[in-house]
């Protein structure tokens, strides 16, 4: 008989510290992303933080499949000045460190609009402009990586984690070898 774990709706990431968890693959924290090999593995990323946003592209290049579980979209800004120049007027670029949160939020939405062509994916990744973030994540290639053939964004909450799968609340089953936990 396969043992399953049922997750509460807003379970914090530390629920994985329970030693009775049936998952038999690797469970790693996002700060340790660079310490592991993802070659030909099925990887699940639960949540979004600066580490997962920064390294998603490199994980996608080596992993067999990557599933990103994200229930709340984040504001993501371009990391390099070159990409920022394509989105902004030169005077704004020169004073980019003085931009307030509202303007940074608008730049983030413009960046999303330029990078993601699929309207449904764009909708799933669009944060609520009314809720200003305290922090902005930065990556030049996060949106590109999410559009790779071996990467999938799942916005449904997780219902169960079994020995080698994650089941979302809509009943979709994802085979998983490695789970990466974001903050």
C-alpha cells in the first residue's frame, strides 16, 4: 500500500521536515540549487524566490522535465542593464535605483509582456498590480525558461506528495525525482 501525505492549503515549506514524508527522492532548499545535478531528472520547484528564478534556465537545460508550482505570481525585473534599456527611456535607466515601487511594478509587467507571447501563460504569470511587493526578483531568462518544452508552470495548489509523484488539486499527477523548495 502506497503511503500518501495530504497537504493543508497554505502549508509552509517546512512541512517537508516531517520524517514520515513518503517521498523517496531528493528534497533540497533553493539556496542549494547549484550543489546538485539535475541531468535527466524530473524536477519540481515549489514556490518562487531569487534562487529559483535565477537558476531555472540552467535546470531546464539538463533536466528531463521541470514543473514549477507557483500559486502567487511574482514581480520580476530584468537583471542586466541591456534588457532594461529595451524597456525604458535612457533618463529612467540612468536613475533606475531611484525608481519607486509603482514604476518598478509597471516595468515588471512590461518585461512580462515583452518576454511571454502566450496569452494564457502571461495571465498566469501576471501579478496583481494593486499589491505592491516589498521585493522584486531579477532574472533575464526566467520567462524564457518557463516557455521551454520541458518546463511547465502549474498554478494549482499541491494536493498530495507520494513516493515519487506530486498530485495537484486538479488531479494531475507529476512524476518527480527532485523537489526544490523556495523560501
